[in-house]
């Protein structure tokens, strides 16, 4: 196939909406993306290694909070939609978008094994005319250095037989204002033809596409976004510690600073960072940077400060109990919220997990309350969200507010029924505080 033929063929199918888009990895990122392509009129294939997930989707049910069951019912009602665990079905797709996890190893080094395993399946079906796009967050160079050689080994030539690009996913689960099709898409291809076609594909669905000169730039841009958040959260976490020793209310300081209409961006302190992005992504860059002999300082320091936060909270709890003449050992503690951020059901990397382990290690008895997370497993134990009756709440010596859910968690009831509260999120600020003692982060 010639370069021009490949591009014109793909663009012409795209114009007629005859392109089949396959999404590999149907999680928080992949499922909303697949839905966006379907809503824009494309035939979609959803592939996941989890047979349970595919079965759930085929029943017309959703397992992602931002996608209602009705959307899945609409999807499977379309004759053209295909959900499967069978990777051979990818042969029929024109665009193959990889949205698999990119976790860290215990050593905090990147674990790109999910990308590799998806790519190995693609190698088996790759044919002339297809385009592969990686969306999983990863270190700069993954598309060029890892995927390109794997696909080129099939004998097909990039930019001539197939297309390859990176376009970072920037979704913010739970954010109703910015759903996937409202967030500008950064696109960088391995060749100019790859960039052109990948940009056209996203243009058909997303509001805005920003083209960059290479896949490497696109990969780096995503890590910059998340590192920016990590560093600024670390700054405000450190600032919080300084305010505490100075006897200044950090939340009031932040509100005041945020009235400046330029040159300041509001970040909030908290019990630690969570989710599948901010705690992990900077490590991808730290690792890659070290391979090239450049020692990152800011990012490593931010990581150090942010990961110390659960211990800071433990100390606050111990000090607060001590002031009341209570030991932590044998005392009943309630965590209010365990999700890693407001109004979502995701507790991956949530600081609540480490805090519970720290409290357990000190001999405390820990329960939790979270309307979004009815149950979870930790260290082989199954924990269940308690029912928030006044009688139940009165069993605890202290509650720690770990997540500020705007719906479903009655913070006033905590103030009314517990003697001591440690608020790491400023969630109790609007409550009537009468017979309880509140310690703010
Ligand atoms: N969650 C977010 O807010 C967010 C935002 C932006 C970017 N990202 C990035 O997007 C990527 C995916 O994140 P996520 O939150 O959707 O993860 P997730 O765990 O919710 O979903 C990943 C899905 O991939 C499936 N999977 C794993 N290996 C597979 C394979 N080899 N083939 C097919 N399916 C496979 C899993 O079963 C799962 O359903 C990550 O790189 C993440 O950093 C996540």
C-alpha cells in the first residue's frame, strides 16, 4: 500500500462513518471512549480480558459509574456493536485503541505488561489499512520503542501499510462538566500520515484536537499534566504542615489566595493522593529520566511529601485522642469516605487503604462509611460500609473524614454523634459544630 492510498482510504471510510473502532480494555477510560465513538455513529468493538465485564455488558448493565445502564442497553441494541474477549475479532476493526492499565511494580518501576499483552494480540491480527492508537498513560518512547518494533516485525510498514499513534486519555471520572467528548484530545503519530489520520478520527468525535509532532511529545504531555498536579498537591500539603505550626488555618489561606484572578491555581491538601493516575504516572517519567542519567528532583520530592500524608493523618488522630486521654490501641475509629476522591466509587491507591493499615498496626479497630463503596477487601479481610444510624455512629471515639462526598454522606450526623473528628478535606466547614471537637488537617 502506498502512503497516500492508505491515508485517503482511511479518511474516506471515516467520512462515510464506515470505520469500525475497537477499544481494547473497557475500564474507566475505555468504556466511555467506546460509548463516545458509538454515539458519533461508528460501529464499535469492545474487547476486554475480563469475561465478567463482557458478560455484564452483554446483559445491558454498566459497571462504570459515569455510564448508565441505559447507555449500555442502547449499545448492545445496535446490531453493529460487538463486545468480546476474543481478540481475533480485532481483524475486522479499522482503528484499534488500547486503553489497558499501566500500573507500577512493587519497585515503583513502570509495569507495561498489559500494553505488551494487548500488543501481542494485535500482532496476530494486524493487516494493511489498520490504525493502532495507544491511550494508556506511559513514559515517552513507549509507542516508538516498544509498539513500533513489535508491529513492524509482521513485515508491515508504518505509515505505508498501517498507522500508529499515541493520544493520551485525559478523562476525569465523576466530572459531569468534562466528559470524554468535551476534553480536547492531544494526538501525536509515529509518522505525519499517522498523525493526520489519528487526528481525523478523534476530530469526528471530540470537540477539539491538538496535534503534536510525535508520539513521544503526546506521551510526555500527559505525564506533565499529572506531574503538575502531583507537585502542586505536594506543595499545598507541605504548606498545610507549615500553617499548622504557625497556627494558621490553611483552608482560609487557600480561599483567600484563590480570589486572585490570575497567576494562582487552587490545589487542596488531603490525606494523600489516590487513583490510577497521579500516584503512578510521575514514576513512569522518573524511571525513564533516570535511564537517561537525569535525576528528577521536584517529582521525587513531591512523591515523598504526598506519600507521607497518611502518616501525618495518623499522627493527627493519635494526638487528638491523646488530648482526650485516649490511646489509639483498642479504640474504635470510623473512616468517613474511602474513595480516593469525591463522588466516585473508585478506591484504587486511595490513601484510606494505607491509613486503615496504619491504624490497624497501632491496634485500633476500624470501620468505614462510604455510600459509593459498599464493601472492599484489605489484607484478606472484607470490610463493609456501616449504616449511619445515630446509634451506630455513637460507637466510635473518633471519625476521620478521608473523602468529601457531596452526596450520600451526612457530615452533620458525624458532628452530632461523635465526640472527636479529624477532617482532612474541610468537609465539615459548613456543619453546625456544637458538642464535638474537630481537628482540621
Ligand atoms: N482512570 C482514570 O481516571 C484515567 C484517566 C486518564 C488516563 N488513564 C489511563 O488509562 C489507562 C486505563 O486506565 P483505567 O482507569 O481505564 O483502567 P481500568 O483498570 O479501569 O481498565 C482497564 C481495563 O483493561 C482490561 N485489560 C487488562 N489487560 C488487558 C488486555 N491485555 N487486553 C484487553 N483488556 C485488558 C481490564 O480488564 C480492565 O477492564 C491507564 O493507563 C491509566 O493510567 C486513566
